């Protein structure tokens, strides 16, 4: 008798907890695209690297890494975009382009969300 009452309560409890956790991870996954613009890095694109990584279970992110060179200093900048259906993830960058990227420094890495090509 007790088992017939307790087991469904336990199942419902863990179902609610897992749904709440999934919702928070989905919100965090979508928020990866929003980057505060606190700094600007300018340079010439020397290397382009793109890859796909798993974020959480069935959620994936597209990571674009650019190596920028400016006055003989090399900086690696990263753009992280959640992979959503119907979104084009092609790279608009080409080697040798002069770009300014806007983003912030976090734990020694520069993440950007917006960029502009510098016309010469």
C-alpha cells in the first residue's frame, strides 16, 4: 500500500527536478550568444578554425576561433554560437581581412559577439 503511493511521488519529484534543470541549461545555452562589449581587438585574420562541441545532452555550440595579428602580437578570439535549426553558421571571414571584434576578456580568452570589417 505504501509502495503504491511513495513510488509515483518519487517519480514525479525527479521528473519535475529534471525538467527544471533542462530549462535552466537551455536558457544558459541560448545566452552564450550574448556577449558584453567591453573591449575591442583589431587585427588581420591569420588563421580561422571552426568546430562543433556538445554543450548539454542534445544541445551543441558552434565555435569559431580567429587568430588576429596586430603589430607583431597574436591574439586568439572566439565566437560561440548555439546551433539552432534554420540558422546559417557560415564564416564571413577570410584570411588577410582586417577586422575589429567587440567583446570581453574572460579567464584569459577573448569572446566576441560582433565584428566589423575594416576597409582600406
